[in-house]
């Protein structure tokens, strides 16, 4: 069962268009490094520059043969998430469509502006940068949900505890 607590405080300020970036509540360098050091530790994940994000963004891509057939689980190719550069610290990831409103309601994410406009799948979200070690764990749980979505190995989304 995935237990996602409500995010404390106000939502950060983000840009309303592409490039979609987080411009307040950004992590300090130590928190960002602690998160990024663990973000790529999933089996079958290749770390490489994002094919669709800003310079310096690092993509999580699945090795060939380990991805599902669901187009809505990927941004481009086998890239299912990317971590923005340190000055931003947020991530874009693909989440199961029925999980998106729950994660947004809990204060951890917002729909990508292009998804809100119907230009990309509604599964595309920005997950806000973790601000401390507890938030690192929650954001890693969300990243794991995205990873399992991309692998076609989802637990029931109904098991997300509010």
C-alpha cells in the first residue's frame, strides 16, 4: 500500500507555461543531492540527459524491453520522468491518470500546463522538489509509482492512502 501524506504548507510558485519550472521553495544543495543520488536507483533505469526538458535535466528512461505498451506512461521514447537542475529541483513524471487528482489534492503535484491544455496526456505532472529528508521519501514513493506505471506493474491506485 502506498501511503502519501499531505504536503505541508503552501504550494510553490511555478511558471504557467513551458518551460514549466518551480521558482519558489526550491531545495538547498544538500537536499537536492540527497534526492538525486537515490532517484536513479531503480532496476532497468538508464540515466541520461532529458530529450524534452531544459538543459541539465536528467531523465529516467527504461532499458529496451522493460517498458509497458501504454503511451501515457512516457513523455518521449522510454523517458517516464526527469529531474530538473538543482536551482529548480522539481520533477516531471507520468502518473496513472486516476492517481493524478489524488496526488494533486495532497499538495505534491500539479498538472503540466500542456496536459491541462490537452496537448499531452493528462498523466503528465510536475512533482514539487523535496524540501527535507521526509519529503525525499515521499517524492521517491511518487517516482516509484511512475516507474511501476512505465513498467506496467502497478499496484491498485485505490491503495493510495490520503
